[in-house]
């Protein structure tokens, strides 16, 4: 992932992105000022990071089934849980951002594509404890570890669905009249990313937030992000480099923002 092209993309983003100043959209300014740049520690953070710490010292091996674009780091089939935690989980800064974004939406339902070991899922749950959460994971053994993490954390209301997203996501979407919060962190291929976006579209509404992870992961992901931004239903996007936020606000002029994070 940290190759020359990625480094160039990161540098260009730093040079062309903005902070809260100079934003003329009241909606985006409030999002950046009160959510994205909120650095206060929340009570949930410490407890969830304790679960991460347990995984970081877990040297048990599991067999990883990778149905997506794969990892650019340590892509062996047999992997230590500690190594997966170090290389594949979202760092605390991004996981905490996802918590704040979730809390800002106040969703009744959350769909996550890519459970991994479940730390991000815990953040989503803590931010919206009354929401119905459906987290989808392609690897059975990884999903098994996540279930253990949820049990260890005393969280019971998370629905873990294992299998290829192409097979499992349609059923989850069919069970929802609307989608409030969708976090897509899996597969990382152009065709799949655009396909999942299009599958979600009929269920979004004016308060929906879709989040796409690793939008600069590869040429395919950059192409998918550009296509999502250009879709007629999308009225605003926020490019934070590591993730991209998508909004659907009727009557709002189409705008795209690059924000430094």
C-alpha cells in the first residue's frame, strides 16, 4: 500500500486539501468543525482500545480467506492474530473518527462490509448502541475472532454475517427499507466497490451517510471513487484521503471537498 504512487497521492492530497477554514458549505463546515476535528476523548474509546491491546498480544494463528483485493502487507494464508491487528485494523485515530461520524448520523441501522477482527464494529456499536448492526465478513476464521471480541466486550446485538459480499449483501439490503449508515471496507476492487454502491442506492435517503475506505488504495479504487462522486444521486462528498464520505441532500448543489485529516 505504501508505494511511490500512494505516497505521491498522499502528498498531493496534503497540498490541495483544506481544513475548516474557507469552507462555504454550512453543512460541511459543521461536520468538519464538530465531528471530524473533535479531538476530545470519549468514554468508549479506552474500553475498545483495551480490546485492541488484547489482540495485539494474541499470537494464535488463523487461516485467512481473502475474497477481495488482498493485503499489501503480510499476505500469507496463515497469519497471527497479532499481525492482523497491527497491519489490517484501522488505527485508533480513524476508528475514533468513525465513531464520531456514526454518532453524528444517529442511525437506526448500520451496515459494515469488512468486519475483520471487530474493533471498528465495536466503535460503530458504541456510537449508536440502539442501532441494528449488520457486519459482513468474508473470512470465517476472522469472523470467529470478531465474535469472540464482541463476547469479551459484552456486546450481544451485533449481527455477524459470513460469506462473499456478493452473496450476503443483497439479503441484508432486502431486509431494510432504508439505509442510514453504510461503511464499505472490503474487497477494494473497482467493480465490486461500484457494484455495492449501486446496490445501496435504492435505499439511501437525505440523511444517509456512505463511507468508502481506502479510496486511494489502487488505480481501481481511485476510479471507483471518481465514479461514485460523479453519480447524479450524490450531492456532496468529503475526501479525507483514508476514507471518503458520501451524502445525498436533495436540493443541494453538488460539491466535493478535500479535507486534511
